C-alpha cells in the first residue's frame, strides 16, 4: 500500500488516451522490487503537479518511489491490527456565486469517510483537496498513522484549500474551486470529528 500526493498528469496533454500514468509505473516498479501486489492511494494533491512530464520522468519517478518503498520495507514493523471500523459524515459546503451558478445550487454535499484498523486511519475526502487539508487532519488525528486521500466520494466543491487560499489566487483557488474560502476548514473539522468518534476510548 503506497500513498503519494501528486497529480497523475505526467503524460498529459501529449497522450489523450486512458492511462495509469506515473502511479501505474510506480506500482509495477514496487512489485518488481518487493513482490506481491501494490495498491496506490492518491493523497491530497490539488496543488501538486509533477515537475516534469513524459515517459522519461515517469520512469524516473517510478524508480524513486520504488527505492523509497524498499527502504521503508527494510525498517517496517507489523501493523497491530484490529477489527475494521468505518465512519462517515456529510457536510454542506457553501459555494461561491460563480460555483453556485455552475452547479445550480447554493451548497453541495461532501461525503467524508474514515476507515480505521488499529493505529491506522484512512480519511477519504471528495474533490481535489489541497495539501493543507492533509496537514490539518494529520496534526490533530488521534491515530498515529493517518493517511488522507483525495478524489474520493464525488466532486465535492472541486478544488478546496484552507481559509486564506482564495486570496493567493491561481487556477485552483479561482475558477476551478467552486467552494467558498471556509470549505477546507469545514472538511477538516468534519474529518476530525469522525476520527475522534472511531478512536479507542481511554
């Protein structure tokens, strides 16, 4: 299981076809190095793109991730497993005037899901959350190993950052982000509430 936060657009726009892009190449490289199966989890990468694009950079990225996976495997410990626990909540995200016009509503429902197993928690956020949502959740999560995923459970408000991101401008915080400036905080707070509900009671 490997978790990386970076848009899978290394072949875009030169290849218009379907592609597993760099996650596919990284999965194959990890299997070649460690055996077994490799499952990719997309992190919060609304504001992270590959530095370079094309077949050469994809191969380089795959080799680098596989090398890191080998190092991690060498020093890994077994996960102290327990029964899977699942929680979810839906939060209404307020939309900007432009976003409301585009979507045809004043708010959009965003499903936030949490799956835990022992000290591991997977948090699934909709849309294309930016990196700061990941930090906001991981810093306060009661689970020592917390992985925050984007692109889960629908579009949400599309690109979402933390309060203050809109003032910085740019594509993600502008036309591509349908939600208002507080949407990121609403999603982080909702995720933390579910994590606390699922955490072992002391």
